[in-house]
């Protein structure tokens, strides 16, 4: 069998293995992943949460988590720093949602606990240290509802509507009123959280009343507040009836309940 045919056969098996399940990498997306091997291009499709150089997916049949790609900081969560060109199973069960930062990964479980691993130079794992973790480590967070990882920071909302962030904060992306990093979850003065999303250096969240708020880096106008000034605390936009939000590295988009996209 020609090499390309054999490779495509393996890819098809991988695609059939996975199906979407609460995936977030800033946003849930349908990823077309290209891998260069021996001068030829392989293309396979998978619903996946993506970081800068790694990808993870939840297997819906048993709620197991599988990751692949670069692993120089342990972001695959398999106990080592070896890169993987195929999905490898992570030692965490009952996964409800997963989010990927640049070089770190966090996953919530059905019991409401939050687990993180990978690069931790800025405290983005939320484990009250700056040591990298090569396997999932339990954070102090409980009753977790939604999670979103930015470049080197992480945020999570709880079922009570409170919002918590930690990690790198040079541009105020944690929304806690300072620009000091935090190695453990810090609660924001922000309630009734509906949804959250994180870019490279900024964060946005919507409330149950439909309002939209953003904070952090704003050099490219990614906060949508009419200027390019960084914000260290949540800033309300002139935007209502928010249905969904998604942040790219340096931009943000949102849809309204009337179906319009902004």
C-alpha cells in the first residue's frame, strides 16, 4: 500500500475515534490539522481544543482525554516531555471540559474539580507554585462550570456565577485590578457569569443579563471599548443581548440573541 494511503487510513481511524465533547481552546472549533511528514502533507479532521503546539480531545463514549503534539513543558499530561504524533491517553477520568493555553492544559471533571498541567512559569496552573507539571494536578477550584485558557493565564467560572483567574497578569488579563501574576485562583469582582473566553493577553466574559465585559491587553483594540488602553479590571462594552463569545490571540467576536455577529 502506498505511504499516503497507509497514512490516510491511520488518520481516518483517529477521526472515527473522537467526537466533540465540551471542547474549549478559547473556543470550541472544528480543526483541520496539517502535519508535515517526509515531504508530504497529511490532513485529518477532528473536533479539538488547541494550544500553540498541542491538541486535546475528549472521547465521548468514556469521557477520557487524549492529547498530542509538542510536549516540551509537559502540556500533554502524560508524565514526560516527549512529543507525540498520535493521540495519547491522559491519566484523568470523567472529563467534562478541556481548555488549552499556549503551553498548558486544564480540564474540569464531572465532579466539578479542575486539573491543570504543563508550563507554569507565571502560575497559570493555579497550584500555588511555579513548577511545571507533567501530569494532571488538582487545583483548589471546585464546582467549576466553565474554563478558558489564554496564552499564559487561566480563568474559570463556578456554578454560583463567580469568576476566578490566575497566571500571567502583565496586561491585567486576570481582571483583579493589578498587573501582578497570581499562582493561585483569584476571585474577580464579577458575578452572574454566563460565559468566558481568553485570548493571548486578554479575557472577556458575558453575564446572565446579556452584558459583555472585557479586560487585559488592548493594543489592537481587542477589548472593543473604543480605545487601545489596557484594562486591569472588567470593563463593560456597549453591547447587549450577548449569546456567545470567542477570543482569538488579539481579537474578539461575539454573537447576539438575534443571530447577528460582531
